[in-house]
């Protein structure tokens, strides 16, 4: 999740949350190095407290943003990017990224220019394009830039954490005769986890010669957001049977969906 102490990405899975309306200094924990990456810029000294906006646009425990900019970071991060305050998107035309620039509400009564690198994969200066399409400080040289929701890759990019290990079981453990429409929020999550495990776990994927593969959702939240609605008349046992058929035919999805097991849950597609 992105916020003001949050580096923003204007795509639907991510949100904005407010911090204060004043200049933000992201505090690093004692002993942590949240310095600006100055490896390619001799004018930048990561050990020097620089007033105002740093040359690289990175804000952390020793580099704050000036009155015309806001420090945007990922949730729980110690390093972020100083982003220009704005009142309209037209003020963000000279953006950090060629993909998109918008003037968005970042909380605290402020709006700021937010940028994405979804299509070009390009970010300005010492910033790198994270796997989810946001420009962030290089997490290899800016400790804690990935915050609490992402991990730092070898390339200095913030990426989704690896999916948790799972063990395939015959059933989800939910009463098989229960209708899908009667499941509680907890049971829906359990079923999502079970279905994902049948296909290797959240975020995993395989390639097929046909070009079409049955791969799991990226996360439980992604599964829950597309969970079958009121039109689904199937039971849990029927959905489990279809899921196992799909798992056994991951590179032949059409055959799986045409099976008797999956035809029984057609109302849930």
C-alpha cells in the first residue's frame, strides 16, 4: 500500500493514506543506513544532512523535502522520493517517468505529482522501477526503501515477497456440501489458499507450448476480489473437484473446463 509517507502508484490495487501536511522526514531506526544513493553522483554525500530537496530527490532520515514537495514512500519504508506539490495534473507534465503523471490527493490536505513506470520500466535519476510499476529509491543503497510490504531484489528493485510454501491436500477442509454463496470471509480465504496451492502457490506460474496455462492468482486478496458471486450455485465440493481437474490439465485448460467436474460449476465462472 502506498501513502504520503508513501510512494504512489495510480493503479487499482494500491491506495493512498494520509500523513501530516508538513514537510516529512522519514525516520530510520538506530543503526540503519537509509542514506541517499550517491554512488554515481559525486555531489551527493549520503553522510551529510542536506537541507531542502536532495539532488537525487530521495528523502530519508537525513534528507527532508522542502515546502514545495512531499516525501512519498511505501508503507513502513524509511526512504522515499520528494514529489512536487500540485493543484492539477498539468503541473506534472515534466514528470519523473514517461508513463504517467497525475496530480493526486496524498492526504493531509495536499496533492502531489505521482508517477508510474508500468509500460516503459524507466524512472529518472537514481530511482528504479519496482515490479508493481512505481518509481522508488534503489533499495540496495537506500535501506528500508521497500517498506513492510515488499522485498528488495538483487537489482535494487522492490518486488512482491515470494509466495509462502504450501502443501497440497485432497480438500480445503471446508464442509463440501456448503454452497459457495454461504461461505464466511474466513472460509473464502481458506478456499482461495487451497485452490492456489493446487497450482503451485500464489504468484507462481508455468509456461505451456499452447501459450495458455492455468496459473494461480498473485495473492489471496486477488483471489477474493474475483470470488464467485450470487450467481454461483455450486457447492464447495464441486468447486474443489473442478479445481483439481484444472490442476491436472494446466496446459490444456479448454479440456479441463469442458469436463463434467467443471461444467457442474459453470455458474461460478
